[in-house]
C-alpha cells in the first residue's frame, strides 16, 4: 500500500545561477496532492563556483567528469548543512534536480551534474535525481518537467508561468497538459546587469530608465525559435548562439538593451497566452520580482497575472522536483509525453539508497 504522506527535501539549481534552492516540505495525498512548505532557503553560489559553472559548457568530457564529482561533493555539503540547520530528520528522500551544464535534446544528450550515486552516501539520505536523461533517451526534449506539478498542485490557474533563466509556461488544452519554453529571461537580463556591476536588475529599475530600440526588438521577435510549434525547449547554448550575438551590436547603452529585451519577453509571453481577462496566470521564479517586466506583461495582455507568496515564487521548482521524486518512489508517471515529445509518459529519475 502506498503512503499518504511524505517528508521530502527538494533541491534545484537553475540556469540563472542564483544559487541552490532547498525546500523541506510535506506532501500529502488524499484524492489529490497537497503541499506544505516547512523550511526553504537559497544558498548563493560562491564566485568561484558561479564562474566554473558558467565556463563548464566548454569543458572536455574528462574535465566534466571531474567537475561532476566535485560538484556532487559540494551539493552534498549544502544539503547536509540545510538538514542540520533546520534539524530535519526522518526524511523519505532528498529529490534533487542537479545543475544543467549541457542540454542538447536534438543530439539525444543532456547533462545535469550532482546526480552521482555517492550523493546518497554523503548526505546519509535516500536520493531521487537525474530526472531528464530518460526522457531524452525516449526522444523527448527532457524539459520542461515542472508541468505535471502544475497539473497536480496548481490546477486553479489557467496558465502557470515561470520566469527563471528561461520563461516556461504550462496549461491544459483539450484535457491534456501542454508546456514549453517561451524565451530566455534572467539568463540575458542578469548577464547585462552584471556588466553594470550588479548581480541582477532589482525590480527592473535599470530597464525602466532605458528606451525602446525598435530595430533590436524586431530582430529579437523574428528569431526562428519563436515560430516553432511545441514541444520545444531552450538551453544556454541557444542564448550564446542566437541572442547574445544580436545584442552585441547594441551594447553602447545597456539600459536600452534591458528595456527592449524586457518588452521582447513580455510580447513573447503574451503570444503564449489567450488574452482573456478571466484567465488567471500564476507567475513564479525570480522574474516575478521584476516590477518593470510585470508592468510590460499587463500592457501586452489582458490576462490576470497573479503573484503568489514569496515561498511559492522562489521555490516552486524545488517544490515540484520534490513531487517528481515522490511520484518516482510510487512508480507513478512524473513526465508527460504531451509536454516533452517523448514516445510515452514515464516515471523518470534514479533512486539511490544510502
């Protein structure tokens, strides 16, 4: 008989390199899934780790193996400190996404480091991890994986929009969950904020001082990816190859880039919505704190944008990877073929015992 209640720590590291998100949660099932966040925090990456993770996309296979080993030890330290700090005991599992270094589903390849078996030994906990690889092997994009959590935990909303390194969206169409990546967000905005000596553009204040560059906006909106039909997903490789070379010609005024790129994001997101005032959009991820960006959304779409509590904004992905881990423990579907394009629904992830 399957359990009705689980004590879980969900762990997530996103492409924007804000840090490692950790959530201690209770997940309960009685006809439907309910969650309660008990403790949550983000552990920022030290500068050396941030630089290493940014450079790792260019590493050789041998160097990546060594990095994977080193990062697994670092991740275990972060998780262990979190457990000790909050006196967390009697867990059912730690459910960890790892950190994406390369995501090339078109080449049947995706790599998330920090998912080695010794993570269980080092933390002294059962671990569920490495959720993307199986989907790519089944012909899927390996992303997005969060939509099943949107379906099971946040069904009150017509659209679930996450604004992290990339914007991704999920919704139900004709009784089937649909989801895909829309465009880069914080991978680009943070990149240019750092050129001005800031980790990010707090509240979008820098962007608000800039002016719209119509020529740049047109070039961005005409990128071929935006005309593709879902399922589709993005990686940092696409940003480096398609977005940054475009922006390079306009770098004499970074505030204008931030302003124009924010409007570009808002227009692409509006294209993914239905423009219905009755449609509720749950907005999460770091971009939900970007007031300038949210204002642009409201200019471009009539939908109702709902900003939830800080815990849900900051930790929704870690929360849902906790749910994905529980579904794996129950041998239940946690990845949807309609979302990723895989040949079948499946229960993805690896389980490591202590």
